[in-house]
C-alpha cells in the first residue's frame, strides 16, 4: 500500500506527570514538526515543562527547552522553527503535574518512497 506523498496531522494530548511521547516517527516517512502549543489550564499555579527529542537507537535525549514556565491560563509556543524527525525519533514533553497542560502539535509526514 502506497503512502500519500504529504500528510498533515494534528495531534492533541492532555499531559500526565512524567514523560509524554507526543509523536514518534515509526513508519518510513520524514516528519517535519511545524508547530507546537502548550496551554496551562491551571487557574492558580504556573506550570513547567521540558521539551526534548529522543533520537532513534539512543537512550539519550536532545533537550530543546528546559524548565519552560507557562503562566496561569497562558500558552507557550516553544519552537522557533521547524524540526525534522527521522525514523523512530520521538518528540517528548516532560512535566511534574497531571491534567494541567494541553498540547497541540502540527506535523507534516512526507513519504520517502
């Protein structure tokens, strides 16, 4: 079965405490992360998160943003530009709270074949 040449995807999640894999490139496509928005839903406290890429075949991660502060009822757009993911790379957001942060991630998957 042939994959479409280009496929846009919108991924959403409510983050839980710990490491959240928002997207993992696991098929034969090249993925471009177009945008990311993280919103703090907590009415009282600012929230903090770390954003990283976990490279394929590696236990280590590449930190994009550490200790990002998201004020009460505000949003953070943490990416200054686009990011390319290769096969089995993962886009991960880590937080210490559950249910207070929503994330929206826009990606473009490009067929390699």
